[in-house]
């Protein structure tokens, strides 16, 4: 239905002056017919328009969040105009191979995308009964993921990391190598960076170029020198693009979001400026629901061939997995890949922790009909034996390795082989799932057969191959 004359007149109104400018926020008074989350255009004395959105609105006041910062704005010179709609992103398949800033504007020197389809970046709610359960196994080529923490299509599986750990290299390797076993399908990639440094963004761009995947990548970059509040829209821009590629174009899309901790820091900054009552460590009380509005946009839909698989990188302050950001993320997502600083210092790549890492949907995407019949039991046995290794190492730290029994020493050798041969691999080494499972059995066969209680006799007969005993010489 066409806009009425009143609608058009109101949306053309300019409100001159503001009552308060506080951080990224501008408070405008005497407003009317303004909606929550509405887009606004704010102009200062320099005449440069800046984008903003309505965070709070009452009968007489509107609180605007200025996405490009309030530097240079003054209360007397501010002019605000409300546009009558929430933020929208023009979406098109032709955006593949392009780089945009955090607000969806071209950052590669190319023209704006030509599309009459402008989508609300907050997305549309999906009827839960229309969702399809994630099942198909995705091969990443990393044994630590494929063998023990398998990723399935439509899953959201974050990477928990820390400062200085190689999460960028690990995620880039997953992007290069991810594929479905039964279908010769490559993933389109939507990459969103929030508050990362220029060298990190350039690493991903070069990596995608060198591996030949840049043509099927859409990048949204809100870098460290961009206004921090811009980061609040960047993941929603990326997911809006992913939804178009998956549910309109029928593509399988892998969404990579980095760094979600920076996103949450921006959320805390805005909450503090608004005078909100803080929750844990100063984060707003709605942090859980806000993160859920991002993570829950992954998945599959009935009668739609496309899918969205999501991997979010977040750096844990002081490597604290109980910090609010990883803690709440773990409740929303279906597991986590945890990078271990001790493994990293010992030269193991990828340094994926064996015990804290978890894929809750792995059981529904591996085994008969997906990977190989022995996969579930083998993964369970590898976990159990590595847990025993951790206990034996703790005991060795107390009494000394020379005081351990023969079986405990065998577990120590197994643990070293598990880390050096199974977990450890080259940054450009792409292992098939068959290679990963065979390597798992090879490492597991270093232990006595009667120690393997989680695999059946049939599987042991088929796959258990103890190393040959050394032959003596004269």
C-alpha cells in the first residue's frame, strides 16, 4: 500500500538540536511517530550525514545510536531525520566476491550492489516446526574436528580461543577445506569481522585469494579503527546475506563471525552509555537473548535445499571459559571447539583441546550412512583413553614418571602419539575422514586390547592392529 501524504511529510521532517550527546548516543526531543529500531540520518555542522538507529523512544524523546560516532557533533547544530524503516541491506547473488564495510557499503572500490530486494537485517522469525534437524556430516579435513567433534550441516559450532592462539589459521583452514561427503557441493562463505586489526582482515583476504575461494566469499569488515557501535550491525548484515544465499538461492553457506567478544564489548559500551543496570562483568542483562538472536539464524528449513552453518570465533579474556561471553555462547550453540594454550606452546597445530571440545550434534551426523560404522565408537574410545592420559600425567607430576606402572607408561606413550600424530597436522594438510579414522585406530592400537572397553569385539577384530614387537639380534 502506498505511503500516505502524512507519512511522507513526517519522514521528511528534520529535528534540529539535541538535549544530550553521550558517547555514541544522541537524545532528540519533541519527536512524534517514531518507532523503535528505526533508521535515522544525523547531520552535524560539517554537513556530513551519519547513520543512526533508534534505541529508545517515548512520547517526547528518542535516543539515537550514531553508528559512525558522535565526534564533532554539538547539541545546537545536530539535525536528525527519521527514515521510517529499520536498517535494510540490498542482497544479490552478485555480491559474491565483494568486500563491504560493517554497514554494508562497498569497501573494495566497486559500485553499490544493484538489487531491488532490500532485507531487514534483523531477519524474519522461522517457524520452529519448519526447521530441519541438522544431520549431514561436513568434512573439514582436520582430524581433531572430524574424528572427535564433527561438524554437521546447519550446526552452529563456535571456536573458543585466546589472545595469541591461531584461531584465524584454524578457521581459514576449515573454510578452505569444508565439503559434504556425498554431494560435490562447495560452501559459499559469508565472513564478518568485528573489531579485528587490518592485518587479520588482510590475512583472510589473501588466504581466500590464494586458495581460489574468494569468488564465492562475501566479506563484511568492521575493523578496529571503525566506530565500535558499527560492530553491532555487522553480524546481522552478514547473516541477512547468508539467508538470501541459502534460502533464496539454495546454496550451502558457511558463516564465519570474528570476533564475537568485540561485538559484546560494543554492546556493553552502549549499555553503559544508556545507563542500564549492568549484569555479570558489566555486560547488559539481555546479553543472552542478544547473542541468541544472532546464533539462532543458522540452520535448515523444510523443503529448502540451502543451509546455513555458523562458526563464531570468540577470544576468552585470560583464557577464562567461564567468562560471560563463552559461557552464554555455550548454552546457545551446539558445542564448542576449544583451543589449548599448552598444546600451542608445545608446537601442536591445530591446538584443539581434546576434552573441553564438544560437538553435541556429532552423534546425528556420523556412523553408518554418514561416515563409517566404527566412527562413533572410535571417537568415544579416543576420548576415554585421553582422559586417562590426563590423570596419569597428573600422577606423574607428583610421584615422577619412573614410579609409574607399566600400563600407565603405555598411556603416556599413547597420549604423546595422540597429540603428535592424530591432533597435529599441517596447516594445508587436508585429511579425508577415512584417513582420520585409520589414524585413530593406529594410535589406539598402542594400548592393550583389553583396555578398549568402548568398542565392540567385531570392530576390534576389523581395525585393532597392535605394533609389532621389536625383534632381538645377536
